[in-house]
């Protein structure tokens, strides 16, 4: 191929001399150059590959109904790139030619865009007088309608005033009572009274009794307003004070427990030193103190009560009452719809009695509109935000549900904050959820992969951590990570190859890494790729080795101790079935040329005759 292009571009880019046989008999017309024959098998294979690529892509576009000029340009541009990569000697000249053509085509496209923009601008400028005329006409129509509506409104007001004056003349008592607001609501005499039958409505005694009942009910409501109810602002202030008081109590309790523990340790040391001084000193002072401290720790663990509602200690009863009051207050906040305050209460609950799945299910069952923040998300924000100072950290199940809730509302920044500050419990399932969300949302793909990589490393899941690195394009870092790890097995390397079959990873796994043997042999890599959806990568690997030099493929097969000759026969069979006939014949010829290997055809009569001997 390079020799052919050299024939076109010899003598500083001039065309080669034409042969007399190719000359055009008509003078004055341009003569077509004669291309020199292609002698190299490698150039022929490359040209056949290029022609197949152009034909295949063009047929795909025609079947999809998208075979336009721009798509054809893209196909031929890709072909031009492959030619540039193939012709190393003329790469600068061809690259310069392609760059000039690309700039020219970009200039043409930009000119078309500018022309369309200017044409639209011209149309809008031409339509401005007509639009202004229609606006003025519409404004005049609206002004006329407004005048008509104002006239009708004045007529209706006069009619209403006239009707009200007539009613005042006919029933002045009813007018005074309605205006004074004694009954609050103006009622018409022909409508029935709520709570009374029609007969009772005409009975004076029943009406008097019903009036007394209403007066008593009104008096009860007035008394309740004064004694049982307070403004909502005061209730909000009390809730905030209660939250601060509970937080201060928890801090004071933590300080008290720490101080008591230190006091007990010092008391034990003092008592041990006193008793050791009076003893015969058969053991050292250090051993005596160590034994005393260990004995105290064991005693403390054995005597620790498992139930917080133990009645043997009066303080436990008081604590149980406080916990019940705390839960009742949480229920009041939840029932009143104050989910943010209820979430804060649950997150800061003493002994973590509300930091559980049951509370999560209550918040999850609340139905809200899409515009408002989900109560479940408020619960997880408060729960995970307070986990750094809570006695009971967020477990793996609540962590997983919280991350799912945040991702369902596209709160990726919130998940990043939780993971980076390590306020959640890491698990493999958590990494899977985040990586799957990255697959569904390409905009957040690399952020989710970075988070999943951190989580998998914390969980010691080496293969998935390395896969996240490969999917981010950090193939060299993933290779260094896998080769330095002592627990990376053959199955882990095959897992990487099947889930991220990039050329860089394939070559990195099949070659030596810093004087270390290759993780996979070429036969292992080819077999693992051929029996998956990525068989083209396996064929491409073998084709590249075969095109490197004549003996490269033979040397690879002979040096491959991990893949047997039967495995290479299977690879050759797959190559033949998928159109790589030359590659298949080459592999079979290498395999059958080895000592002790004989290829037996399935149609051989001798093989059929001797088949019963081996059964």
C-alpha cells in the first residue's frame, strides 16, 4: 500500500508518467492515471478490509434510511483515518490533506448555519410591521371590551343597590341582625336549620332547647381556646427548645459515662497499689494492675443489663418513662405533618430506639406531591447527618435504602457527601446500586464509578474495584492495582476481560508487567472473549498478532502453556465460522505440525471403523 501511494506521490507530489496504453486518444481531455499493481498481500488484505467496511456501513445506512451526504462523509473520513494510520511514510502529508478538507467542510457547514440564521432574522424583520399592526388592532379591541365590561359592572351595581334598599324597607329587623353579626352567618328563612327536623323548626320549645345547646357548645369552645390551646409559634419554639435540651442531655450523659469510667479505673489502680504494698510482692506491680483491670472489664461485661426497661434500678424506670414520652412526642409531630421535626427527633432518639426500619417504613408510607421534599429523604438526611455523634451508627440496610431514596430523586451530591465523609456503612450491594445508577444516567456515570470504586475497596472486593477503574479509563492504574494485589485470581482477570474488553486492557493482561509474567495467556484471553458477546475483540487480538510477522502467531501458540492444543483447535473453528478463514487455517497448520498431533476428518472411514475400540 505504501509503495502504491509512493507511485502517486513521487517527485514532490506529481502524478506518475502514464503509459501509452492508458493515453486518451482525444486530445485536450484530462488523462486518468494508471495505478500500479498491488504486490503485497498485506496491502491487499488492508484494501479488502477497507472496501468491506465501506460497503457494510453504506448498506446499514441504506437499510435505516439515513444514507445522506453527511453520513457518507463520516464513513469515508473514518476510512481516510485508517489509511493514514496504515501509511506511516506519508502520514504527515495525508494528515495535512485531511485537515485542510475538514477545515473546508467545517467552514461550509458554518456558512450554512449562518445563512439559515440570517434568513430567519430577515424574515422576522420583514414581519415586524405586520405584527405591530395586528398588536395595535388587538389593543383597540381589548380597550373596547373593557369599556363594555365596565358599563355592565356599573349596571349590576345599581341593580344590587336597588335590591338591598327594597329588602331594608321590607324587613328592617333582619337587616340589623345580619349587619350586627349576631349569628355570624346570614340565613334565609325558608331553609331548614341543621340538626332539627321540619316539625321541630316550628316548635318554640325545641328551638329554645336547641339554642341553649348551641350556647353551651360555644362557651365550651371559648374556654378550651383559653386553656387547652396555644399559638402554633409557641409550640414551634417549645419543640426547638426540647430538641436542644435532649441534645445537651445526651452530651452530658456521654461526659458523665466517660468520667465514671475514668473514676473506676483510677479507683481500681489506687486499690491495687494499696493492696500490693501490703502484700509479699510476689508479682510485679504492673502485673497486679493488669490483672485487676482485666477482671473489672470482664465483670462489667457480664453484669451489663440487656434490657433498658429493667425495674431493679429506679433510674431505669425513669428512663423508660422518658423514652415513652419521647416516642409519644415523635408520634405527635408525625401525625401533625411536621416531618422534618419528626425526622430530627427520630435521628437523635436516645438509645437509637427510632433509628430502625420500622420508623423508615412510616416515613416511606407518607404520600406527598413531587414538588415537595420526600419525608423519607428528610429522615435519611437527619439520620445520616447525626450518625457521626450517635451511639448507634447507621447499619448497612438503612444505608442502602437511604442511598436508593436519594438517587431516586437525583440527589447525587448528597450521596457523594455521605460517601466521602464515610457516615454510612459500606457494602457490596451499595456499590452495585450506585454503579447501576451511573449506567442509567450517563451524565453522572464517572462520579458514580468513582464512588463505587471507593466502596468496593473498603469492602475488599478487588475485582469490582478494578472494573470501576477500567470503566473510568484508568486501565494502567487498574493493571498496577491487580498485579500488586496478592489475592487477584485467574477468575478475577477473566471477569475484568469479559466486562471491559478494551484493546488496552487485553494487551495489558496478555503481556508482561514490570518483569512479572502475564496474567493471561493469549489462548485464555481469546477463548474467554470468543465465548461471550465480545468475540470480535478476540479475533482482532489474534489478527494483530498474525499481522505482526510470519512467526509471531506460531511463537505465541508454542509458548502458551495455559491453553491446550484442543483449545486452539476450538479457536480455529470459531475463526472459520465467523469469516476469519485465513486465520483459522494458520492456527490449524501450526497445531497439526506439532509432534503427536494428527487431524482426523469426521468423514474418514477408518475413524468410523475404529470408533468402537475407544468406546
